[in-house]
């Protein structure tokens, strides 16, 4: 399904009700793109591996890297959060590639053993000289969906998998109904209730699928995860 097909399906739904609904494409494309990113973000809180990716970058002379400088197209603009940091190129240090780098808070840098980093304002910085002689790090993170380079291009494919692309159709339909000024108040309220219920039912299934996607995954520690559907 493309962005334009999401819009066409949402507009088709509005034909069931009397009213003059918005028809300008640009804000609708943006609405669909933002909602898709929100759904990616929600999924990352349940299972960060589901949309997981990784990228690397060199450290500067102060043992820092800017997350925006990560190699490849998957940079911080698409990151929902940082899951892990590992050594990419150990340089002449005593570490080896893929050694875990512990993420600590600036308020408690002794919470874990070296090598350690803090992450503040999108900057990954080694604690003290923990990363001296290390050349580069790899950051593993769950990503957002891409926004179209041209927000007026409706031919861009939706990244959300089927059947959950319907969540974008429902959300856009809700937005169109909300902005329909000629719709009777009672009808609008009843319509929103119906759409909210439909959305919640599909969201619960989507989040359950995200959580249990890698059904053969082995974990030493497992804790219940609450599924937020808004």
C-alpha cells in the first residue's frame, strides 16, 4: 500500500457520512507519515528488535561520536532510542570487536564496569579514558519509519506490514471526521467512538504480534511488558 492508497481508502470510508471532508493531500501525507513513525516508536518499547538496526561511527579525539554521524542511511533521525553500544573497531586498545560498552548515567558513572559511555543530547561519550585508543563504536537501535523525501509524493510505499497498514487508514479517517465542520455533532461523536474501538482492537493485535514476533528467541530474563495502545 502507498501513501496515496491510504488516503484513498480513508476518503472512501467518509462516503458513509454526510459532510464536506478535507481533501488537500499534503497534510494528509504528513499525517500518515507521522502516525506510521508513532507506531514504530510504540513497537520499539515492546520489542526493540522488531524494527532493530545498527550503524557505526568513528570516535573523535575526546572519545565522542555524534549519533547524527552514524554511517549509512539509518541515522539518529530514524532512531527510537539506543538499545546497545559495542566496540566496532578496537584500534590499538585491549578490547576486541563486539565487546559490550556499558551505557551509564552522568549522575552515576560507576554504575557499571568499563568500557562505559554516557549518552547526552545525542552525543555518545566515553567515560574518562575508557575508550582511549578505540577507533569506532557500533550503535544498535530500533528505528523509525522513513518519512518521504518529498511529502507530496503519494507513491511512496508504507513500511508498516499488512494487515496493520489499516491502522493508518483508520487514523486518517478519524482525523478527517474530526476536521469535518459540517458534520452533526452527535453523528461525529458516534463515528469517532466506532473508529476508536476499531483502532484499539487492531492495535492490541499489532502489539501482541510485535512482542511475540521472534517466538523462538531465547532469553535468560523475561518480565511482563505492558502494552500501551495510544
